[in-house]
C-alpha cells in the first residue's frame, strides 16, 4: 500500500518513522478530518459532530495509556475569536463549533501537574 501511495501521489514516506509509529503501544493513531465527506454524509444525517480528543474525559483526565495524536489547528481558534462575535462574511453566521467549546472546557479541567 505504501508503494502505491508513493507512486500515485509522488510522495516520499519515511518508512523508519512509520514503523516506529505502527509499533507504538497502544496504537490509537487515526486521521480525523472533520471536512471529509463522511462527516457531511446523508448516512450520518449530514451533520455529524466529532469529539475532539475522545481520550480526554469530562473530568479532564486522559484514558490511561492514551497517546494524544491530534490537536486543534490555530485557524479554528482564530475563526472563533474573530467570528464568534460577528457573523462570517458570505454565510452570515457566527462560528461557534460546539466540539471546540466542549474540548476547551475539558482541557480547562486538566489537573495541574
């Protein structure tokens, strides 16, 4: 599969780094692209909201052994700061993603170490 991706997409993949990731325990790596078709699909009623960092509980404690493999892109925070109070151009709506608000509330509960 890697050879196919490299040939088709003209990409170089660091096999050693990939091997290290694949051997890490527990393997919980996944790509969560909220803009992909599955999140807007009719199969999911067209409005599936993904939980950001599902290994972080309501209490602010992470599942034991969990490895954090995702983060919030700075543009999401910029959009919320900019368009959370004034409507976005063209669409005329506020940018208020509930999953980002939920994630920030959970991270605020992380005990100080």
